C-alpha cells in the first residue's frame, strides 16, 4: 500500500505544472514558507510519511531528517507544497 501511495504521489507531482523554488542541496528549506514541487522533493530524498483526505483534496506529508513539507492536491495540475517547520 505504501509503495502504491508513493507511486501515485510521484505521478501527481510529475503532472504538476507549477514552477516553484527548489529546496537547498542539504534538503532543508532556506526559510519558513519555502515551496517546492513534489517531484523536486522526491528527487532531493524526501519520503512520503502520510497522506490524508481533506474534503476534495489530499494532503501528503513528506519528511527528510528534520525537514518536513505538506503537499496539497486539489487536482492533477493544482498541487502545491510548503515547508511546515
């Protein structure tokens, strides 16, 4: 189930057309409110820790070491991720 969720999230992220900033090379965000695409986060070594439905959206939580992001999926092309710490 976890692998299927990771694959689905990666496919959603690949379909996202939003151009957003990339996390730093060390995997940490540079400041509160940093944004990144899910594809960038996966490439930087972030792992999907949880996914929960939120109305018509899905919230995916990703983590690498002490850095964490929450990604909101409204649709395949409306996806946004932001740092939560």
